[in-house]
């Protein structure tokens, strides 16, 4: 019962975050693209597609990875290995975030950007030509996205060590060079303290119920 409740809570949290992030990014991208030219809008579209492919690569690598290579490198103090091992241990959450959350948001954003690009060229184009441009842009975006993810999935499955070591070094850079490590650690401590407090309360309740029975 508790497991199903925690899963439902996780689904609701992920769904809520996806909704708000998608709405915020869609509104922001449409507002920003209205100030850009056609060439810049196409570059933004390519960037969004690339981000979706890269995150899909990371999520697939995390799901396919085994911890043994990273444990060995972490014992030898290879930079980024400890961080990569953390990604492997959280593979379920990482794959869900990278493949589902970021992937869906990028898919929605790319559709919005395509619509904005079509709107930008609408003033000088006939309706029939406009429909053809819209169809070609959507089909091209879908083809590049699906083809790129298909290629990267194979690379992620067979070269997950290389992929996750790059991710580990990026995390290492963020936590050490950018000095964001204390912030991340403080969040982890607060989360651990909440769990500890919850477990202590459960023990007290169990002890009190035992005393009442006796």
C-alpha cells in the first residue's frame, strides 16, 4: 500500500513539474521568438532538437549502465567517476527525467517553434505554400529527432561508460568549480533529516501502541 502511494505521489510530482515547465518554456519561447528573425528561429529549433537527443542519450545510458566500472574508477579517484556512479544508482529517476520529462518538453517546444516559424513567413506566402512549409518543417523535425535518438540509443547502450563519465565530469565541474556542491549537499541533508524524523515518529507511534496493548 505504501509503495503504491509513493509511486502515485511520484507520478503526480513529475506530471505537475512537466506541466508547469512545459507551459513556462512554451510561453517564454513564443515570446522570445517573436523578437527574432527567421534564421535565429531555425537555430533555436535545432538547439531544442539537439537538447532532446542529448538528454535521451544520457537517460538511456543511465538505464543500461552497470555500476562495476564506475565503482572501480571511483576507488582510483578518477575525476567524475563518483558522480557518474551516483547517476547509475539513480538510474530510474534519471531515465524518467531525461527521456520522459525533457523529451516531452522538447517535443512540445519544437512544435511551438515550428508554428512560430511558419507564422513568421506567413505574410509573404500563399496558404497552400504555407501548409506545405508547415508539413515539411514538422516532418523534418520529427525525422531528425527520431533518427538522432535512434542513433544515440545504440551508442548509449554500448558505450555507457564513456557517456556517463562525461556526465560525471560535468556534475563534478558544477559542484566544485561553480561551488554548487554545498547547496546540493544541504538539500540532501534536509531530505535525509525529514526521513529520519519520519522514521523516529513511526517508531514512537509503534512503541506507544505496544505499551497501550501491554
